[in-house]
C-alpha cells in the first residue's frame, strides 16, 4: 500500500501501551479502525481520540484467549467495513516470578494470551486474506523470542512459540503472495504493561531504566510494516544486539541474564503477590507510556552499544575460529 488512508485495520490490545499508540498512529493516517481489548470503556476513549485525529474507529470488546470471540471480532470488522486490510495482534500479558513460585494457572494464562491469542487471530483472518488475495497480519513479538527471560519463563516460551508460528505460516503462504505475515520485535518498552503484570517475586518490580523503547517507535514500525510488509522488523538498537549476542554466545547470555535477575530481586523492597491483569482487566495503566523510562547519561548509550557490539564480534570471531579448527 502507498497509504493506509481508508484501510481497515484491526488492533488487539488497543486500550493502552503499544496498542493505543498504534491506534492513534493509524488514525492520523486516516485508517478505519476496529479496536479490541477487554476494557470496553477505555476502548471507547481511545476510539474517540482516534476520531478526533481523523480516523474512523469502532470498538469490539474482545478477550483474545477466547477463539470464538476473536472470530466474532473478525466478522464484525467485515460487517462494519466490508473487509480487513491489516490485522495487528498486539494483546499480551506477563507474569514475573521464579518458575516454581509462579502458579501453573498463571503460566498457562500467559501462553494462552501471548501465543494462542495470535494463533486465534491468524485462524480467523487468514481465510479472509486468501479470499481477498491480500492482507497484512502483523504480530507484536518481542526480543523475548530470541533471548532467555529468567523470572518470566512462560513469557519467553510464548514468544519463542510465536516466532515458530509466524515462520510456519509464512512457509504455508508461499502460494498467496499478496498475504503477508510479519513480526515486530521491540526491546523492553515503556508501557503500562509492567504495572499490569502479575508479580510472584515477593519483591517490587523496580523497572526504571534508560534502555526502554518508546511505544511510539514501536507504533511507527507497525505502520511502516503495514505499508511495506517484511517478515521481521526490529525496533531500536538493543533488539538486534541482543539477538546477535544470543546467537553467538547463548550460554553466556543465560548466565548474564540469570545473575542479573537474581541480583536485581535481591535488592528491591518486598511486595505482596499479585495476579495483575492475567485473569481480569485492571483499571490502572490507561495511557501509552508507563513512566518507567529514564533518560540515560549522555555517555551511556553509545558506550553500551559499542561494548555489546565488540563483545558480540569477539564471541563470533572465537566461534568462527573454533569451527575452522574443527574442520
């Protein structure tokens, strides 16, 4: 597409964070939006803001863990606007805690939302895309698709699984060149998701960091992918660096991540366990940003990028030498 003006765009998880930023971004471009999430009243606020920006917007409250609800969402979009051009699967949840301290039902809910939610969406919309001969399915994946996530094992499992789903769907769709399945890969992003998430660590989730992505950068990437579809679109510098580090030194990445997580939670104040928004929506966290992003000192970002790049290059060089020595 040269423009999304008039395009029909379905966005799940649209009530806050990346989903809300994405809705507003498409609205500014004149898209016709179908907004889905569990918080109906808040979706209404987002829809009104989209209309003020020049887009059309309708609200369809949806829990993506319910396959029939997702199918109704797709059908409603077709009833409202005659078809669907872009579907953005963005709804997601998280649970933070040692694996064995996190209830099994919490692990299950994370996977149901983050993996089965996009699977339900693909199952509902891909037949329509095939009939139309065109369509773009965009999934908010995560750096978690390529790196370990201690204290968030189910989250990482859901994102690793989602990556496999997307690759497999693209392979199946080689006979439908007008249909695109795409992934957008942000690093940790400054959204209300941290305040929404379940916490079984026994400690406060002290999440302030200078290395969070801006939700608007993610939304701009989603728009760019809708206009020029591609299999993978990474946001910012940290995602490709993390992916490279894991590719060349996965065991080292595991150790760094594990020791970092243990050290972090040993230093934060105690806190009561909470299910967050896993099983029911919560009122807090209604905006685009979560307020966790702190400005870095001027020297931090370039030094970090240079250091990680150098470490990754050194690891790769060592790996290459060892491989050549084995032949």
